[in-house]
């Protein structure tokens, strides 16, 4: 998985189709070696979504990874499906998946912060704040919360001084 990520960075920098093929090979190997590694499945799904077909990109293969993730973990499945819909520019479907994640009240801050990131790109401060507040219930000392609070403040355009302090912290 980590080798695939390293090749991915190199492929992006060099715009290399040859290296992109290596990314696919390594991510597929990571999933084959440990099919319960949801992080590796998510990386493979992202590759399938973003890569051109000439190096193995495929929406159908991406959806097969989404389904495999969902079969192992509901929350992670909804997050993967939301990313699939985001990539397809079907933001209403992505938002519906994020709502399902929020309803399940995950025990980790990471899903909430992924949702907050989505809503920051949508400039939806109330929904972003709801995700941040839910993350704070899980772990109020997570340092990433300050960043997302700062971003929400900047997007809202209110209390910019407070937003700046959050971002600086």
C-alpha cells in the first residue's frame, strides 16, 4: 500500500503512465495480501476513479471496491460510496451517504472530518459545523478540529479573528 502511494506521488509529479501502472499493481497486491485492509481498498478505489482507462482506471472496478468495503464496514462503505459519487459529480448522492455516516455516529473523528472537508468545498458552514461538533464529542482534543473550525469561520466570514486563531493553533 505504501509503495503504491509512493509510486502515486511520483506518477503525479512526472505525469508518467508507466509509473501509474505500478501504482495499480501495488494497490492490487496490497488488497490481495490483506483483503480486510480497508485503507488499501480505498486507495485502490481512488486509483480506479482517478486513473485514465489506459492504465487501468475504471468506474466499474471502483464500485466493486466500494461494495467490498461496505461488506466489511458500513461506515467506511458509506464514505467510499460518497467519494465515488463526489467523483461522479453527483453531490446530492454523496451528501446522502454522508448523512448516513452521521446517523451511525462513528467512534472515530476521521469520518466526521472527511465529512467536514466535503462540506467545506460546498461552502455549507452549518453542515460543516455539525460534523465538527460530532467529531468533538468523540475526541475534543483532536488538534485537527481547530483547523476545521478555522476553515468554517473563514467560509462563514464571521469572527475572522477567532477563525485566524484556530488556524494558527
